[in-house]
C-alpha cells in the first residue's frame, strides 16, 4: 500500500494541519490508489470523524484528488506547478482551477464533481438552457458562503465564449453569457457559478419570449404538501385549456411549471397570461392559492408569482444545482412525480442515476410549441370584468392600469392630520 502521493501532498501543509491529520490519514488502511475521490473522502470522514473532516475537508479533497488521479484518467491532466486541470469539452479546452475544492459540505462534493454532474446531464440541460443567456450566481467559497450575481462576462474571457447583450429594467446593457454548449457551462462553474438564472428567450430571438414560467411559491406556514395541492389545481386548469405544462422543482421549497411557447409573444403578453392563471387559480382554491402581490395579504397559502414573467426577469434553470449543503437540483419531473417526491431528495447524489434510469421527463418539450391565446383570453375576460393590471415589482416604471403601489394596510390609514 503506497502513501507517497499522500505524503507529497501533505508536505505542502503547514503547522498543526499536518500534525493533526496526516498521521491519522496515513494510518487509514482502506485508502488505496485505485479508489475514486468520493470513496476516499468518505473514508477520510469515517477515519477522522465529522469534526476534523469538516474543518479540513478542502485540504483532504486535494489529497483525495492526488491519490485517485493516476488511476482515473477522467480527471484530466494536471498543469505543472498548479492543481488545475485542462478539460476538453465540446471541442474546447477549458481550464478548471482547484478541482478538489469542496463546494457542498454535506457529502463533500468538489468543483470537479460538479463539472462531472453537468457533463452527465448535458443533453437534457442543453434542451432547456441551450442558446439562452444566463445570469451567473457565483459562490467563491462554495455553497453556504457569500455570493454575488454576475451579469457581465469578464473582459478576459476566452475568445470562443458566446455572449449576447441583455438590458436591465432601466435599459443598462450588459454582455451576458450564452449557454451555447457544455464548454460554456464548465467555464462558468470554474468561476464558482452555483446558480444559472436563465432568460425566457433565446439569444437569437430576444424579441420573443418562448417560455411561460408559473412559479408556485410556498409562503410561511406552508410546506411541499401545499405545493402539491396547488400544482394539482394548476394542472387541471391547463388540461381544461389544452395547454401542456412541464413541472420541475426549484431546488428549494417550491415548484415551477413551464409552458413552451411558439415564438410569437413578448414578455408583456406572457406576464399578462401568468396574471390570468394566478387569478383563476385563486378563484378556484382561495384556501390553498393566492395571487396577492402584497405579502400581508397572502397568508399561509401558495403564491403564484406572476411577476417572474416580467420583462428582464430570469428564473433558476432546469438541471441547475442550488448552493445548498446537499447540492439540491432544480429537477424536471413528470406530473405523477410531484405527488411522490420531495425536492430535498433530488441532489447531486441521486439525480444522475434517476436520469439514467427513467430518462428526461422533459424530452418532448420542444416538439410542439404552444399558443398563449387560451390564457390571454382569460386575461381579456378579467379586464372586461373591471379588473386592473396586477402590481409590478418596485424597480419597474408605473404601468398603465396598474393599481397604486402601496401595501393595503398603509393605504387604509389615509393621510395623516399633518398632511391634511
């Protein structure tokens, strides 16, 4: 049994880290050079205990990578003087720095593990995200650490990277990443991107929104059982209208239902359709579902967040991994799955095997793009019955026929005596 690679790696350690961990690690009889990094990490956890493992998992991840690299050539070539790898993905060479860096604490998945996941789900991921601009959410220290959103691609990006110009609500332009292929995904992961927030149009046709995204957002006092009830009502409504919806978990507590549209409508029309759906669902099941924009009016119900379809809005992408300790995934489902699965169980450890076993639940989403007209007819009916537009988020300019942007509790107070 050889530990020369481990010893060489530990030579880079300083002070108490080497003294604390190295003797225990090299005494671990189950470590073999022919084992993969995930197996080695689990062995380290068992040998050292959760406390030591958690404190030193980043260093252990690098050692496990070194031990397994010679046995498993999937992990690419090491660059001289660096622990980086150069991967060939879709005909491009993509540099991956610190592949052994732990990103997800619960099982110790690394940056390289995350890349391997995206390569494994590449075909269905590109079916939903391919050709679309994305907003990157970066976590330089991994899930659980600080994060920031990055819309602009850095100036030193490789020349082959595809980008497009997107704008904010106030018209500010940005050069955003387009997910042209899996090389673009890996490039973003290398930057610490643990969240792909996707625009509802393709970069080649930004004037037409080809996705309606119905967001079932659980409010305080509700759980996924309530989300299931709301989803059943939504499916029944879509079935009545002859519209096919595709559900997915959000990676957190809620559910998204996508409708693939023919490229005919802009985002204003798509939002109007979402408002109509939210209002109709609230009429049918006011005990379960709400369309109320103001939080004080929602209660313990599921909010249908129609404003996720407002212009310039992005939504967390299908197959993307959330920055949670277990690496929960926004997973496309079949409708029957909604009543059986819980989103917390759909993780980096479970979703790839599920995909291999059952296939892509959204494999036919692009086969028959649909019409928005049945939903717009509901919108026109509501307007004819005297309903105003629903409130917009505060960053948007005041819209025609929009009600006052003031919470009902504040509006009821009226003017103060001083202002009378």
